[in-house]
């Protein structure tokens, strides 16, 4: 079984600036309402420590493995329970530059495994709300600091 939650947002800032914010785990706690803690070296294959706080929920801790790290393009990790066939989540941020120089962010998670069948529609809606809150916070941070460099 698979369920995908996908959101998108346009950010009026340079690709360099958005990537700089997204890839700086040490500062997530300053601006990110969804991923309230992120630690570890951004090296493909490395395990990182992530704390996620979805709306109306307590923070949950994960130790996903970085699957993809392509500068200014993609950051993706995979987290799972002890038995991945029960439940896993592949989280991705995909950036692309638009014709006007702004950034398109696609923020997605693919949930797989037997336990997906037992999660409610409301649970997936909370995930979507969390993604949208993070997207908006990233946009606000990037546009607040990056608007001058974007317009040059």
C-alpha cells in the first residue's frame, strides 16, 4: 500500500538562497514549524536525526537515511520502522528555478507499508497541513532575507 502527500509553493528568492536555508539543518528550529530539529551531516547515505511536529500532535523523532542530496535541486531521505514493509516514509524536497528566476518547491512524502491502511484520512490531512506550514515558513524566511538579491 502507498499514499503520497505532495505540496508545492513558489518562492520569490534565488535558488541559491532557498537551498542555503533548506540545507542548513542547524537553523531549522529558528523557522520551521514542522521539522523542529534536524541534525547530522548532509552526506548521501548518512543517517540524520529529525524531530517532526505535525499540527495537533507531539513531536516524533526519526533517524532517516539520506537518499539524495543534489545541491540546489533535491534533498530526500527515507525513514522506516524496524521492518520497512510495515511502514516507511520517503520525504523529498525538489527545487527548480522558474523562468522569472523564482523557485518552485515540491515537498512530498511517499508512505508505504501495511500500516498505511490503518492511518486515517485526518492523519494524512495533518501531514499536508504540516507540509504547507513549513512551505509558507520557508517562503517567508527566503523572501524576507532574499528579496533584495532576487530583484538585482
